[in-house]
């Protein structure tokens, strides 16, 4: 039987307090991308005004080089006086002549997140603690790993843990199909590769494009692939970093969401670089996951627009 320790109890009290604070305002978020044109802000805001909405927040960006317009607009959900289906249908009819590419999210519908891990515990621990404290507004119904080492962490947070080992190259496809089956059964909206040290197939990344966030322990595009801290040491870098990005068919080359760096010196060993880098990895991954969950990211080719 699970025993609730004092630390877990304190975390839950903090989470409950934060939950009461966050539940005061539910909203609807529209993410919009389209060719840049005059009067877009006026037309979009007028559409929602006529629907009776109060606009809580509106941010925009124009990519002059590509002549593309991006908008994130947040509405007070309490002003919704029709069905969600009708709202979306009306917005589709409104947006078609303007060539709007859009998506909509309702903050009272929590995203379901799957965490994929291997052996390193630091990113997993950090995500779970932040989730426990309601810093990450989502549900985490499962943790999947190709090794059993982190099951005790899952047990502490009372989250189901699935160990799907890969004993040979021939088993990779079968194991990946088992992972996909778990994702489908649990209706997963976002997959977080919290130091999951397996290469995903092209079919997997294509099926979940824009829904897989990976943390790479280097400042991409430098030092792709395995052992980046060793490569950084051998190259004599004066900075190390971490990159959170959406996974794509090409290894460590998907759209970047978040990055950070820390200065190092010639005195630092590869082990020290790894230890210093772990702190950066935690922060960068958490920022990226939070931005995605708060619907502040629009993918633009192999780049991203990140609203604050």
C-alpha cells in the first residue's frame, strides 16, 4: 500500500492552494497563422466582439521575410453563449476568406501528457514536482521507459509505469508499436521525451508531429546525437547548453522551443559538464512544456513563434 510521507503531503497542500488560485478564470485560446494583410487585428477582434466575448489577452507577430502573420488571442470562457462546435464552425466560415490557419483550445480541458524516460532521473523528477505543484496544467496518466530503473520515482508520485525493454535492434519496431498502443489507449495529447535515449521512427514522429517535445543536452544545432558533453569537452567549448524542441524525422533537428546556456572553463571535466548541464536541461524542458501546455507556441516550418 502507498504510504503518504510528509513531503508528499506538503506538496499536495501547495498544489491545492495553487489550484484554487488558477481555477478563477477559464478561457478559450485561438492560435492563428495566415498571410499578412491589413486589418487583421480589427477583423478578428470584431468577430469575437460580436460574439459577446471579452478579450483577456492578445499578442501578435509579423514575419516580414515570409509575409506571415501570427496571433494568440485569449477569450473569457464565461462569455461563451453558444456551443463550442457552433463557435468553431462560425470562426471557420469567418476565417476561410482570410486564409486563416487556426487551432482552438479550452483551458478547462487538461492535456494528457505521457513521459518517456530511460535511466536519467533529473528531468523526470523536475516535471513531476512541477506538476504536483500545479506549475504544469495537465494530467500525467503514465510513464513509459525502456529500462526499469525509474519505476520507484513513478511509484512515489503514484503514476503507472510501463517498462518496455529493447533487447535487440530487431525489437525496436515491436517496442515502438507497444508505446503507440499505450499512447492511444490513454488518449495522449503530448509526449515528453525526458531524456528518452531512443531514436523514434519516421512514422512515429510524423504521426505525432508538434506533439513530441524532446530535451537535447546541447545547444543545437551544435553537438547533435549521443555524448554531446564529451564532444563539447573535446572541442574546448566555453559554453554548454540545452535545447527543447519538437521531435522530427531528422535527429535533433525539429523546431526549437526553448534554449539556455551556462559558461564553463577549461578546468571542467566531462563529468562536471554533465552535472552542470543537468540543471539547464531541467529548466529548459520545463519552460518548453509549460509554453506548449499554455498554447503559446505556433510552429512555422522548422521555426517557432513563442508568445510570452
